[in-house]
C-alpha cells in the first residue's frame, strides 16, 4: 500500500547563527489561504455574477491656459450676435423706408384723386348751371327790351328785378354797355365806324348784352364798334 504524499512543506531558512527565519514560514503559511480565496472568488460556470460598477463622467478641469481661449470664444460669439442684430436692423430699416415710400405715393395719389373729383364735380355743376341759365337768356333779353321801351313798371317790373337778382346769386353776370372798350374775346362786332371822339376801338352801341357765368362766357355781346380816325 502506497503512502499518501504529504504536502510539501517549505523548508525553513536557517540563518548563519542557527535561527529559523520566521518570515519565510509566515509567507508559506499565508499562501494556501490566498489560493483558497482565489478558488472561492472563481465564478462557477453558468452562474450569473452581479458586479457593481460605476460610470464616471469625464470631467474637464479648467486649466489656466484655457481661460484666454474661452474668452476669445465668448468674444467671437458676441461679435456674431451683434453682427446678426445689425443685419436684422438694416433689413427692418429698408422695409420701413419702402413702406414709407408706398404710403407717400398712396397719399399723393389719393390727394390727386380728390382734386380731380372735386374739379370734375365743379365742372358738372357749372355745366348744369350754364345750361339752365342759357335757356333763360332770351327771357332776359325780352325784359331788357321792355325796360328800354318803358314797359317794365309796376308789379311786372318787381317780378323782373327779383328774377335777375335770383340768377345773379347763381353767378350770372351781365356785361356790355355803351362806352366800353372793345374786347374781341367778349364782344361780337356787327358794325364798324370811325370817329374822332375815340382813341381806341370802343363800343358805341349795344344790340344785345352779354353774360358770364363766373369766368365762363355764356354769350358774347352784340355791339357796334367805333375805330379812331
């Protein structure tokens, strides 16, 4: 029968004076315990082992050399921000100028439109008045002939004066009298004479008086003209 082999025991180190080196013995005694611990820590095949772990985020430690770089980066960001604000302000000013010009143009167009409408309205009113007053001019001629013959007296004369006053309120003006200088734009000469009593062409006789509506000529006056000799 074969004897079981005993575990090898580390030989003790003997110093020169015959003493046993206890350090070697203690190290030899601790080695089996470490091997047992390693065997216990070795995971069994198929067993799930929970291991705790901690994730550490990398932390950047500010270095003294980084401060100028950070300041430069901040300055660049501020410059870019100011540049963006300047461009936006310029765009807003341009748009404001365009809107202002549009408003001025629309205002001028509206003012011209109002002037044109007012002028057209005045022309329409003047034309309507001219048509009505022109139709009444023969009646006024009859009143003038009646006045020249002395028939415009009594109540009939009063009615004639009221009619002339009412027509005058609408802007009707009568012209053409003996002794007026001859005006070819207002007078229509039906006879020409020479006279030593005049120094310029003069109306010496009026056959029919003329009428104005404001500055508009409704009818020229029929006159006889005397030219100087």
